[in-house]
């Protein structure tokens, strides 16, 4: 009995070696799948990412391995028949068949584990900056899961051979058959699984990784592959009838594609891998852009120095510090951030806007706050801040008399001084005549302000000789923008010589009885503080801005942004000198900082570090902190999964072409015996490759589009912090096309190389030799 075990082990090893061509693909698939899963799980332990990112690879591997099981069962078909003739059934027969694949799975798992640990350590050092550490039980559990799933997949692949009638099994070579009911059911199940994954993505919040949603891209890819193959099979059957008299190469290609439902089955795995790759690349690119935008908004500038509040750091101190160290305002600017509690409007950032353009420059390009530089001047000067440049093709003025008159003419005139956004000054003269009852009259005039204009001054007068009666400018609109809503002041101070200008009353601007030309300009230093706000900011009543000292100031909203520097997606942005003028001391909760240019002189930065008692925090460090806090490295871990999926698909395709090569050689020999030239056969192969290329490319593009549009935003690749900008996911052209091109190129190269048959190898004589 003891001697039978060595003989059994010897026979097992001999059998495995004899079937090494069949078992080698299973070994390589195991190495790739186990290595990828261990790499993702090991990296998750070091970076704190989700271990479920390996789910697509497990699914693709589970679909790929049964093909090896079917091939192994086909290679051992005679052995299975003999075992059944000897009475082996059930568990004994399964044990006999599973020894070899189990041995291969264990060897591949060992090799894949070592490779995966190396990859995980390299990824952790490169992306996180820390080594992976000792592998834990999670790595062992992942390896065990892969081995069990692969063993079950091999058994499923062998199931057809085990169910085959014994009479047919001892007959000889098996005839190719179309997909059975079980295979069709599995294909339909995959399509249903993809639909369920999309539905699941609609109901989860997307903040955490969900098992079914993470498997969604692979399911969508498999479903797209199934649909593409179904469509290609139907078109091929139509093509057989259409090409019968139009060309032999096209006829042979469509005949091969229509002959067997499983002829192009490996493309399903390739399409699934291409879809996972497209989603992974899109996610990695967009997560990287989101992390960069979030870091730029948090940092506020290329360099940031935080002031210690205990050392007297407040709004007045930071303004004085930047003025003393950088009097020209080229390198430094002060800022105060109040985190706020409860209300979104309580989150506010105050920046020395007059210096912002020189210090920040194009730092916010590509972010949601990219347009902030265009509005900087309107935040610094209250008058220009209120005068938002409005596009207009006409200007409208409404005037009215103060009271009825009995006689005489009253012809008010209004001269408007406008300034285009380009800086050019424009003057517009409007006039009308009021009836004796003083009823309001409206007059308009064309104006060339399509790019936007602001009203710099309003001059009111009467035509010479008219009665010196007062009148009101009750409305002034530049296009559809009201102009009289903001405060106005006389152009010169009142004196004994006469009135200084129109009087601001509740109804508008009042022109008194004097004959002088009366000019009003936007008020300076008075009225509401101009602010920029995010779209989430609302007030129950009139806008109110709390100063750095906690004082409530009336605010005027200049523009709304998706996000703003320092407050990100929630908060208010205002000019620090304007808001801090005359305000109480800065509240303790405020963060006081100095923002600096990246190319500021070294001696200036050294002096600033000594003054503030803090070190510069560059954008790179803020970006690392954002990535660590939000788990953005998960997108890179997903890339590892996608690469392994592509390797699995490549192995499956190469194995399938190699497995079909013998049948292809016999087909070529038979066709050559009928007088068909090798050139014609090569052209038919090219036609077949083109058809498969188109089917693969269309399926990958469609699958990537659907997966990105429906699933990417719900994969939980990042945890978006409170107040941060949301991760915007969208279909991008390059990640959409590149996986399709790559998958199509793989199909063409592998198919053309595998179908390249030499003249001697495919001579008709091989048919006679096989018959012997």
C-alpha cells in the first residue's frame, strides 16, 4: 500500500508533464490572477484602500479558467472514457481529474503570491512612500479564494465532458458543437448581472466600495462582449449568403465565424478586460485631476505659511507683515480663513485681493475657481466691485417729474459714462421731454457693449431755457442689468457754490432745481462689501458677511462659483483689507496665513519663515495629504487590476488561437486539396481579423462608455471630504478609444500570427497522414 502512493504521485507528475501544453495556460492564468489579487490586497494593507478592488480580476479570471478546464477534459477524453468503463463515477472520477489542475493551481498560487507581494511593495513605496510590511491573513485568504474559485471554474469546464454519453465518448474525436443551454443561460445571467450592477450603482451613495458595483465594469464588459458576438454571429450568417458569389476570401471568413458559436468566445474576456482598463484609466486620470484641484483650492497658493495665533497673528498683523516684507506686492499676500460652524455662509476666506493676481497668477487654471482673476478688481474697489460688467446692446433710462407743473417745458437729459472691459470709455447721451403732469417717460439708445460694460458716472441736466424744476432718474438699465441698485455719491463734495450732484432718494437719483450739470459716481468706502460666493451659499434675508472679527457687514454678491480658494465648494470669498477695516480683533477660530509665489526669492522666504515661526507648506505636500485623506490611490490600485485583466485576456486569446491551430492547419490542407491557393486563404484570414477587430473595438467602446457614464462615479474610488468639490466623472475621448485600439490590435496580431501556416505544414498530404 505504501508503494502505491509513490507510483500514484509518479503517474500524476507524468500525466501533468504529458499534458503540459494544456496545463501551462492554467499555470500562467493562476500566476497572473493570484499575483494581481495579492498585489491589490497587499497594497490595500499599506495604503488603507479597499481590498474589493480585486473583484473585477476575480470575475474575469473565473470566466477565463473554464476554457482551460474544457481543454483539459478534451485532452483526457479517452482517459475519462476508460475510467468510466472501469466503474469510476462521482467523487472518485472527480478526484482523478482534479489532481493535476489542483497541483498546477497550487504551484501557480505560490509563484503568484511571491510576484504579487513584490508588486505590492513596489507600489506602496512609489505611491504611498511606505513599504508594504509583512503579509497578513488577508493575503492568505485572498490566495485561498482564488485557488478555490479557479478549481470550481476548472470543474465547470470539465462538466460537459463528464456529462457526455459514454457511447459518444469512446467514439473518437469530438465534433464541435454550438453553445448549450447552460452556456446560453450563463451569458444571459451575465447580462442580467450587468443590469443589476448598474441599478445597484444608482442606489448606493458612492462613498464606499460596493462589491457588486466594483464588479460592474467587468460585468458590463462581458455583457458587451456577449452582445457583440451575438450580433457578429447573426451578421456572419447573413454574410455567408451574401458573399457566396462575391468573393471567396469573404465567404470563407464569414463561414468560419458563423460555423460555431464558440469560435470567437475568447473575445468576451478581452472585451471585459478592455472595459475594465478603460474605466480604470478614466478613473485614474479624473481622480488625479480632482486631487490636484482640491489641493490647489485648499492651499490657496503655491506656498503657504501659517501664522501662530499665540504670537499675535491676526488680520491686521498679516497685512502689515506682507507690506513690510514685500512692499511692492509681488511675492506675498495675506489671507484669513474662518472655518465657520453650522451655516455654509459662515465659511469665509479673506485675501489681499490687490496682490492676488501677481502672487497667484495662473495657479487656479483648470479648477472651478479659474475665473476668479477676472473679478479681482471688483472686490478691491467697492464702486467697481458693485459695477459688474454687463453685456448689453441698449441702455434704458426712465425719468419722471417730482410734481405736476402748469406751464413751461422740462426736457431732462442723462449722459452716461461707460467703460468697456477692454478699458475703452464710451459716452451715451439720452434725453426726453416730460408732460405737464410729470408722468414717467422711458427712453433708450443703442450701445456697443456686447463684451460687457460698467457705468462709471451719471450726469443729469436740462436743456437750456427749460424751467428749473427738479426731476427724478427712477430707473437705469444696462441691457437687463439694473444700475441704480448700488449706492451713488456726488462727483464732488457739496459747497456754498452749489449742490455737489444728484441726491440719492428712495425713488432713484434726484436732480435739484439748479441749472448746473450734476454728476453721480458709484459710492466708495460705503455700502455693501462685494463678495464671491459658492453656489451652495444662501441667506434667509439680505446677504451678510461676517468680518474676520465677527462683525456683520452687508454684502453684495458679485458672482457665484462652483468652488473658491481656501473655502472650496462651500463659503464666501472677500477682500481682506476691505472687510478688516475697522473690524474688531480677529476671532480665535480663524486661520491666519501668508500665501507666496513658488519662485519667491529664497531670502524673502527665509525671512517669512522666521517671522511666522512656520515652514512653507508647498502644493506637493498638500496634494499628498489630500490623496492620503481621501484614498485617491485606490484609482492607481484599480489600474493594477486592469493591467492584470488585460494579461489574463491576452493569455486566453493566445491559448485559444494555439488550441485551434491544429484544426486550422487541417482546414487549410483540405482547402488546398480543393485547389484554393494560400494567398486566398491569407486574405480570408485578414477579412476575419478585420471583422473581429471591428466587433471588439465597437464592444469595448460601447462598454467603456456605459461603464464610465453609469458606474465610475459610484465605484467609491475617493472619499470626498465635507466642503470639497465633488468628483466629476465623464466619458473622456482618449481613455475611451485607447483600450479599444489596444484590444483590437491584440486580436489582429494574435490571430494573424496564429493563423500563419507554412506551405509544408499545410500540405494536403497531412490529411492522408492523419487518416493513417
